[in-house]
C-alpha cells in the first residue's frame, strides 16, 4: 500500500524507452501528488498502474473519515496524468457486445491504435 504525502512522479528521461509499471494493493493520495507527464511534456512511453489483491480483501480504512474498497486509488489531493493524445478518444459501438464475445464492431477512425492497445466496455445493463 502506498500513502502519498509528498510527490510520486513517473519521470521520463530523454532516451528512455522502457515502460514503467507500478504494482501495489492501493494508493492513497492524502496530501500528496501522483504525476505522470505534464501538459507541456506528455509521457510518451507506456505507464501502467496495477492494483492487485484478492476479491474478498477487506475494505481499507485510511483514517476515520476515508473508507474505500480494496484495490483502489483514493485521491484527496492531486492526480495528473498526461500521455499521448489519440486522434479519436471515443467511438460508438455499432452492435451489441455480449460477455464472451471475441470481436466487436465500432465506428471507423481508430487509425492511431497500435498492437497491444486495449478497449474497455462499460456495461449498460445486467445482461
């Protein structure tokens, strides 16, 4: 578990090409900052934060006023994440997608996608 009362920065050094990966159970940004890139110097390599733990792990009580589930980022101060801006940030799903489907149909225009990019679908019902 990480509690930030200072600053945690994913710094991109010139010539740095490896991806950065932070793995932890939870991050509590209490009086601190989590910074990845900036509006003037976007983070151009891959930065990943993986929150891990068991499904039935207990709820985290950060203090008497802040309770959260497990595997979370709880923010009371500053998070700034600046990466490469895709040409198209949202596309419309053109056909229903069911659990277990291996393909989906979306609008055209995802020209800047690369191998390994992921798409996440938010459910709109219980079906």
